[in-house]
């Protein structure tokens, strides 16, 4: 992850503020920074989204391509994740540093989406054992300003919400051979149900308290964090401890409860934005990369 180096007085200032529920930027311990979410920003994808969370900037594109179902799940499609850590985001992403972080983030996304209820993969099946839709989810880190995984999970959910998959018909001739016909009507498409797609909430332990949506400076003051993925109903689907420090059982329980509570609010706010964009349709003014 990108990091900053703080002096001891700077660390003490941040830590003491957190203990009083007052962070450097004026937020409370359970407050997120203002997030900007925009969908349909990349024209040659099936779905896309860009999320800016403070100084963290994430772009996600989803491409639906036809493939063959996996042997162990012959009646389901599947998702593939690829994460590109742009060296422009921070010099630390140059060379193997960016590759290793990209692999780590992709593995985390696989674990988050391993829950069967997150995406209806059966709806991606075209013909059992023969054809299915494969969703290639490409994540690009444009700028790193702390709390990468939360921003990435928000962008992934927004991009999946925006994804449109062409409807197909399987035609069978008299000899039994099958032919697939794709609809050329852009409005004749399948939309994914993202109600159960989880978002990641990262809780960073600073002193005796924990905060959500930590900045780079706050991450430098935290020795341990808890990553939890939460659905819109507040169900916890996965959990992972990161960092060199330790967390006692009581702290873990408190962080889980905070994560569930904050996660539900995060889903409500995100869905509100997505629904508003959907209502505006083509009349929506796109900001893209010019704003």
C-alpha cells in the first residue's frame, strides 16, 4: 500500500484526536469522506464506474465475454478480477510493488465474491456445460489517498450495477447442433441484481479506538486493521486482519459491530446515488475525467 512518513509529534496529534472522536479533517471516527460516484464512464465496456474517495481515485470496467462454464459449476458463469496499480498513483507502485499489491487486492475481491449469494451466477449461464458469460472486472488505481479497498469495493458494485449483458437465444437445428444468437438491441439486455453484493469496510485501530475510511496519515498511525465485507442487510460475509499489530477479541467484536452499522449506511448512500443516475438516464450530464 502507499504510505507516508510522519514525525512523532504528528503521530501523537492524530492519535490523541482520534481518542476524542475528532480527526484531523473534522470527521468523527465512524464518518466517511465525501465520495464521488459516476457510472458509465468507459464506452467500450459492458459496465463501468469511477469513484473518488478523498484523494483515492478508482476506475472499474466490466466486460462480458462468452466462455465455457467451470467443470465444478457447469450451470454458472463466473467473475475474473484484474487489478492494475498505476505508477502515476504513487512511485511505490512501480515495478513489482504494484504487481504484488494488485495480486493481493484481486485475491481479496475473489474472497469477498466467493459468497454464493453475492451475485446470481446462474443467471450468467447460457447453455449448461457449454456456454456462459464471464465477467472480467478490471480495476485501475489512478490515485492513492488511503482506504483503497473500500473505494475499490464501492466502484466494483457501481460498475456491476451499470453492467448490461446482451440477451441470447440458443437455436437448435434438426441435427442437434446449437447456434447462439445475440440480440443487437442495446435495450434488450440482462441487468445484474446487486442487492447482495457486499462492500468492504476497513476499520483501522488507532490508539484505543478504531476509525473507518482512514487517510494515508491515519494509516501510518495504525498497526492493525480489520477488513470486513458487509451486505446491504448488514450481514458479514468475510473478515481479514491486516497489519503487523495485534487485535484483542473485545476490539474485534466492537469493530465488527461498527463495520456492520457503517456498512449498511454505506450501501444506502451508494444505492441512492445509483438510482438517481438511473432515473436521469441520457439526460444526465457526464463528468468523466474532465471534472
